[in-house]
């Protein structure tokens, strides 16, 4: 990655992009976010490289200082994050040369990007896919707010990342990307009919049998525990006492040093140990059409005390046939709480909520932008050496 590469305000690839309808409301595509950088609505301390902007989101970069804090906090409607840091900071860590963030600790890091949005534009943040697959609990905080990962209409101010590695200690540095930001203009309401029509036009999930559960609040997806990889693996269980992982190293670490494979044994259930971390896959193949983006929504707490995701954004083109994504599964980052929990094959574990873009992005996920997880099945993060097919 050329961290100091300057992002041109006009993308040459945009001239070759297919024409698409424009809407006044919806998620902003990458060419719209490029325009916001040009107008200063997305402010940056250092020039942005082209690969930092995804089809419907922008990667956020860590700044130079991490603040080790006593615990997670929100500033509330009457305070800035900076003023709260004065009360909760234990010590500061210089990230310019790289530093280790210890598992079980909480850090707050000012980000290199800040916002000066117009009143009709809001935002939402999520961990990047690779961040979630390392069990790094990451949320974005703004000033004068009572919510994580939500940026209010017309927000003007800095952005901060709260970072808490839960399974592996990780090495990060200035410029590391753990979170991503989406921007939305207006708030077009989804409808049951609209979601079903979208599925009829461009199938959102493929199921082995039956009819997909599709409603305005998303498409249901379930866990796969009976279709192993060629090596007989249906999932991975994180080791408790592993080495540090450098988040900027790709295809570097041996899987066996950090993960125990979960092998198929003729059963259709898996007992989750409390507070252990698992990587599993969805039973359904997932597709996101070019004019929509998707977000994985949390499970209903009435179905069990477990969490099924950290990284929730699915970009336009993920799993889409024409973008080379046929058969893509959703990878599930699973953690049980309090008690052992029996997870059954085919159990519903969450929903994918789809939202229209204002325009088709000039590049789709997997289309020459270095996407790591297109056409994936069960797959660990990009940091690990992938087994040969």
C-alpha cells in the first residue's frame, strides 16, 4: 500500500463504468465519497491512497497516539471524546513505529479522518472483515454522542476508534486500518415488498431447500455445520495463548499456531464454550447486487446468548456472479456468553439488511480492487497462509 499516494479527485475508471440511475437518498458509492474528500466534507491529515476507498465505504486509518483507558466509554451529549480521555487515560502509546495492543485491554485512538458533513448526510461504522476475524472488538466514537458506530446527521468533528483485542494481542501502527465508514444521504425506508422484489430481480441468498426468509429488516441466514472443506473442516477455534499478530502482514502466519480446526464428525451441532472465539460459515450463498449494500445485523437475543458477528459491511458486488463472487458464503465470527451453548446446523444466526445506493459504484467488490474475500467459503483472515485448494 502506498500510504503517501495522493488520491486523484477524478477516477479514470469511472469513465468506463456503466451508467446507472441516480437517487437523491441512499448509501453513497465510492465516487461520491471521493467527491466529499475534494470538498473537505471528509477531511484527512494525510493523502488518501486509492485502495482506501471501497465500493461503498472508506477505510479509517489510525493516528499517531493510542490512549490506554480504564474502560469503554461514550462521551454523552454534553462532552467531547477528548475531554473524557482526560479523565480515563492511564497512559499514552506512540504508534508511529508500531506498538502492541494487549488482549483484554481497551484503547482509544484518534483517527486520521474527520468529518464536516452536510445536514442530510449521516454515517455508520463497522470493523473491517479482517479485523472481525481476528476478534478485535473495534467501534468508532464521535463527540457529543450516546451511541457507538453511528454518526449523526451533519456531524462536524473528529473520529476515534475504540479498540479492544479479545483473543490475540495485535501489533498496529500509524496508518493501520481496523474500521470502515459508510455515509448515507437521507434515510430511504425498506419495505417487505421492496426486499422481495429485489430478491426476484437479483437473488440475495441461495438456499438448499425451502423459501428464503425475506423481510424489510433483512434476509435471514443460518450456520453451516455439515458441509466441510476438502480437509474435513467446518470451522476454527481460536487458541487462547498465541503469539502477537501484526495486522498489516498478509499471508504470513501459520494457521496451526493460532487456530484449532473443527472437524466434521457426523454430528449436526457444535457446543460453544463460554467466551471462546470461533470462525464458522453461513449455509447460504450470499449476493449483494451492484446497486445495493448490505450490513450483517445482530442476532435476536431471544434465540441464544451468543454473538455472531463483528464485521458487518458487505459491499456492492460481494457474491455477485458478474463480479466473480458466485457461491460466496458469509463468514461468522461467533462467541458464546455466560454458558455453553449448543449451536445447531441450519440455526438462524442473523440477518443481512440491504440498502440502496444513490448510484452504482464505479468499481465493485472483487473487480480489480484487491478484495480478499470474494467467492469465499470458510476462510480465516488475510493474515494467515491459506491452505491450498
